């Protein structure tokens, strides 16, 4: 389905004007389809450029628009690149962008914006100077139809009901088969202002603190409305075409002219739809309560393991014995026994309330006016969902200190011997000190201005209780059985502090011994990776800038040799060779 939205440019609530606007959008949609189909594509493409991390634009061939070019990988490279390759009809995308740009006759320039891991974004400049942004989801972004439809609806709800600034969407399609672009897409206004990430380190502390205040205010708006179910936001008409079902957003939402357009449907989280999961009848929501959610995740994984998992090697445990299929279901059985407990307390209204939240708020997702320091747009709402605040609450990445911060309201201070330290040490301490202050200021503001959020954020047990559910989806594919077991062991150890009922699970001594052995090996590799990262030798995730790829490959070869040289015997050397992280894993033994 092709959509062209001519929504009011005002960022205020649309109210009763929304219905008339929606009727106009249908007319505009028909007109845009007619123009796109009846117009001949330009015989020559506009100039094509790639934005580099330093802001420089360099000329590129058309094929580079479809490929992922920002990074290379030291392992699993072909798989990673294929997950981010997207071919589409560029000329048709250009035609649609021109048709929705008032007064434009043709596109003169396309810049492939700095790539994220899940989407391609292009800035299209028209002959009259107008600019629009086109965004297309990569294959790894999740189910493109659901993901696109939900993002458009979520952003419209944010603008129309919550009055939260996000770029206005001009045209979109959530069905690749019915659009001449041959891929799902969103065309939107260029975000107003400047990326916060380009200014943050230049700002004085007072300016940063005022920005924190704005974000807390935005989050407080989101906690002001509790939804009836847990899932992703959709327009009712799109949800009906995707699932054949539709319900009101909330029991009383039919009385609100804005809310009556929306409903809650399945989650669009990529991990629920990846690869073989896309064809499975999994429970992706919506859910009426938290226990439905935690138990559904467990059932989904049991179904996937039974259908698709194969025996494989886990060298953190053994060089010779494979990790067997029963290892997964056994641990999942343990999870299912505690799943009803991995939820907010029934008496905790704030933690239980279903709220909409930004999935990953960082400095480059926020745009600001460089003069007034006011937030002008917040982007990257893809895969945002409505969920209990119990699962949503955390200090945003843009304000979070990289280490645990001191509890209480004491203002972080520099060490007494600060003036005697070297300039390099002073710079590091000052940077850490600033980061701690930002983190603590965020917490203080939430305490003062967002009491519902604070009642959840300050609960230290939540991070332990919710972690098993967070690890569940893809636990076998992601090789996360160790981390799931670790999270369950932590829960068992603290069970009496959290719950009044007896703990329903226990681990045998043999399981704990094997886990401890695996932990020792993982910690050893973790220390090696941390050393490489801190020295700038090799990245932990294996992603490198293309210009550094050959050097990184040579570093991997050289340091693997050094790593193997630390082994005390042939058996240990074989183990170290298998554990070396910068190589394609052996996924199966069959």
C-alpha cells in the first residue's frame, strides 16, 4: 500500500482537524500514485554521494546505495553484509520524492547518510532547494511491512497526541509488492536543527543540564498515558490488513478523535522475526499482562529450538563434546517455572502501567536548535513499543555513566589529589566526573518531576528480575545460554530477598560446576577483548572502518599467535585456538 500524508505542519495536537486531514491524505495518496505511475523516470540519475563519519561527502556508484559500506567485519562478514543489502527501484523512489516536494521538478543530489545497522537513509535535494529524507529498512530491521507501518503510526501518535517533535512523514509504503519502489520506505521532512552528538562535547555543563530537563519532560509526557495492552502501535486500517483484527487502543480511546485511529498489535522487534522465525506461528503479542509476555517468550524459544536447533560446539565448555539440544530445553524449562515471577508486582501500579518509550535514546537521535539549545526533533522510533514501565525504565544511553554511580544524592567530586595528577589523568577524571554528574542529575530530575517513573527507576531489583526475559528471544542462536543460566542463578541466589514464595527452580552441582568452568573461559577471553579495545588494536564486536580492515586482519593474525603462545600445553593451545573470537564460528557439528 502506498501512502502520502499531507498532515498539518503544526506540532500541536491535531484534535478534530485530524479526520479532515485523513480524508485529504486519501486524495493526496491517489494523486501521488497517479503521478508516480504516469511520470517517466529521469534517464540520468542525480549526483550520488556517501556521507562519511567526518561529515565529508564523496561520490559513489549507484550500487553503493544498496550495499552496507560503513564497516567491515573480521568474522561472519558475508552474513553481516547480506543482512544489510537492500535493492530497490531508485528512480521510482526519486519520482515519489519529487512529487511530494512542493514546486520541485527533479532531484539534483542524493546523499547516502551515515549508515546505521538497520536502515538506509538518503537525503534528496531538489532543483528548488527542498530536501527530504528517504528511509528504507534493511532485511535485519525486522518484518518490513509491520516495522514500517508501526513506525509511521507511532510517530503520528507522538506528534498528534503527545506533542513530541519528530520529523513529519510525507509519504510511505508498508508493502513492497504494491509499490513501484519495490521496497518498504518512509519519506519524511529533514530533521530540524543539528544532531546533538555534534555539539554535546562543546557545551558547558549548564547547557547540558537544561537538555536533560527537556528529555525528562518528554519521558514524563509518555508516562502520562497508560495503554490497555503490551505491543506495537499501528493505524487501525493497517493492523486490519496485516492481521485481520482490530481493537480500540484503550477501552475509552473511542471518545478521543486522535486515539481512535490507532490500535496495538504484534511487536516488531527484529529478533522475533529473524530468518526462520518469520515463517513460524510465534506469539508476538499483543499481550494483556506481563506474565502473558514472559511465558510467550519461553514458549516461542522452545518451539524454535525443537524445529531448528542443531547440536554444536561450545568451546567455552569443551573442545570435544558438543552442546546438545537438550541443554536448551532444560534451561528453558527452568525459565518457564520462574516466568510468572519476572513481572512487576500486582500492587505496583506505576511499574505495571503500559507506556510508549523510545527504544534507544542517544546523542545522535536528538536534534537541537544550536542557538536556543531546544530539542527540535527526536528520531529513530523504529521498533518502539508499548510495554510495562517495569521493562522500559532505565537511564537513557545519552546520559548513562559507563560505570555504576554512587547511590544517594551526594554530588560527585574529584579526588583530593586532582591538582597533582598529570594532565592526561586530569582530563580522564574530569570527563568521568562530568559523566557522573549528568547521570545523577537525570536521576534527581526524575525523582523531582516524574514520580511515577522514579518509583520504578529506583528499584534495584528490577534489573535482576527482568533480565531472563530480555535474554530469552534468540537465546540459542545468539549463544546466550550461558547468560540466561547466569541470570537465573542470580535470581535463585536473591530469591528470598525478592519473593515470599519458595523458589520453584534449583541447579544441580554438576550444572554449577560446568557453568563456573564456562565463566572462567569467558572471563579470560573478555579480558583479552577489553585489552584489545582499550589499546585500539581490535574492536570487541569485530566491526572496523573499511580503510582499517587490512590492518585489523593482520592484527588479528598476529595477536592470535601471541594469545596461543600463552598456552601451557597442546590441549590448552587447542582450546585457545577455538576460543579466538575473530573467526567464523562453527555453528553445528552435523
